[in-house]
């Protein structure tokens, strides 16, 4: 932006006195309006401040607009007290879980709406609920209990081909990932795509969803950043796998990502509303919920489900494009959400809203995929319907190291050597996703043998991730 780059002093001249508002304004401008002139940027920022009510539902400006709401509006509402003693929750693999994640779950169980809870062995600290936390609530949805990436999920296509085919056509498999996948914020494939998800009437249900339809069209079939990936590898199936496939070796295509900008925008918008409507103590503010009997709660539920279906559509398109490029057809597909909320009837007959934030649904007989890392196997599983786990399992190995710590612990050359030793090709990616950043998937699986049955494994061979 050169000379046109906004600074705090520029905003103070148009009566921005709140440091948080100044920071948000500069961030939003740099992301979404950097090509506008400085005068245009300041005029827009002045209008947001003067007419904040017009921007409360805006895709980009909603968080800034809320900074200008009168404090009296919030003071009129009383803070909702937490329960003194929270309900009990079952923990699987406690030795793998840090105290801060455990304390987050304890706090969540003190919500007046909380009825049941559980922690998976891959659990670690997150916003609101810990990642790997499962919470059943009464007639309420917690936006951060679902997470920012609504409907983040796994999808595995299995092809009746073996390792020799993958080795022989390795170059073409690599090329398919380079040419038919796209990663990162704002990414798009740049091709015209048709899919029924884009014609869903829900996109006209709210002003926010109307605004987000164009983004959904552009980002269909793409993947996010961070730990999202698309990879080819080898699948080994056990005897009596129940998939109508013989035991043996196959080629697999495994993808991990969610609902892209659509889901993130929905999550941020309704999290803001939840925090306004549901005033909790500061320590629990990210656990603010929306009552499903209210208009806002119904809007979030509709939007969340649309985002979940959109996430599935993205995976379907990824697998379609890659299979078509390679000229091969899958014999089966296995998939599951792991950032979502479901209405589920409990054993006692009560219907609750079960939030699985980084947890795999594992009802009796339900199939799922639990990935490891770039050099560790993932597992194809069948749920056992464990009631104490709220019919859930882990969604992966789980991080044991922050991204920053991982970057500081392993060099690029050391990571390349490790991948070479395991005969794994990486396209993109960074040391923040180094295998050492994750828990031992074998130990995690041992901690949840009562939750799922392993019927197969997936071993990564050609991996694509976002460039860091």
C-alpha cells in the first residue's frame, strides 16, 4: 500500500479513540480494502463509526461495528452466573491431555445449559470448548463449541489399485494435486463448477447468507490452511472390515478441510451475537450460546447446517476433480464431520444438542477416519456407541506442540530428511505441521479402544498442504 497505508494517527483524526477499534479497522482495511485510496478508506471507516447499525450484519465490518455499540445496551443485561459445581464428564486418555484443556472442559460443564460432557484423548486447548471436547447442551448451540471451521471433516476415497500403481504413476498423482487443488484463505480453483449446494434456498434465508453466496461459489472444491490437507496414500483393510471389500492393499485419497470462508463468516457473526445476548463471566465468554427457540438461534442452526453441507460438497468436488484427472474411479467413500453440533436423543429419551469440537461421531456401527500425521498412519474405524463418550472418538492424534514451538523445534532440512526416510512427498506445508508437533497416534488409539474398532489404516505418501 506504500504511502497510502493507514496508521493509528489517521484514524484518531476521524475520532477513533478505542485502540481495539483502531486495530480492527487497520486489519480489515489491509485484508479487504487495500486497493482503495486512503481517502476512500477513511471515508468508509468514518461511515462505519457513524452508522454502525448498518454494518452489524456486514461480512467484513460486523466486528468493528460492534465496537461502537453504546455501553448502556450491554449494561441493561445482567451477567449469567455459572454453576458452582459443574457436572461430571468422562475423560479418555487423561495422560495425553494438558491441564489447561481439562480446565476448559470443567468450565464448560458449569454452564447452566450443560447436561453431559466427554474429552477425547487428542484433546488440547482451544477457544471455548477444548479441541477434542464433546458437550451436550439443552436446546442451545454454542458457536465456539462448534468452532470457526464449521463442518470441518474427513473424506476417504478408496480405489481398487495397489502400491505398484501409485509408484508407477507417481508423477501424475503429484501433478493432479498441483493442478486440481487449491489451499489457503481466499483460494479458488478458477473454473466453473456446478453443484446442487449452490442452488440451496437457504442462501436466501438471511442477509448474511445472501452476502456469502458469491464466496461459496468461488471457493467450492478448495481447502483451508493450517492442518488441512489432500493426500494420496496406501490403504490396508483388515479381514471382516464390513465394507464389502477383500482384506488387502488399496490406494486411498484422503482430504481434511471444512466450510472455508462461508463457515468462518457464519461462526464469527453468530459468536458476536451470542456474546451480546448471553453475558457470561469473562473466563467463559467464548462459551456464549444461542437459545434454539430464538430467531438468532434458528438462524445459526440453519446456517451451520448449510455450512456443513457445503463442506461436504467441497470434499466431493476435490475427489471428483482428482479422480477425473487421473482417470480412476473409487469403489467406496468414507467420510465424517468433526466440528459440528447434532440433535441427538439420549438413552434416557431426552434430546440434546451434542457439540463435537474436534471429535468424530462414533455411534454403533458408524464409520469414520482418524488421521495421524504426515509420517504416521490414519485409522478407518467403526464406532462402538460408547455412552460415556457421547458416542464420540478423537478426530486425530491431536497437537502436543503449538505451531510456533514446532517451527522453533525443527528446521526445514530436518523435516525434509524425516519425510524422505518415510518416503513421503510433501507439496507446500511447513514445519508447524511437522510430525513431532502431534501426539503419538498409536497411543491415542489405545486410549479409545472402547470407543471404536479399527478396520483399516491409511498411510500418507503424497501430501499437499497450504504454503506457510
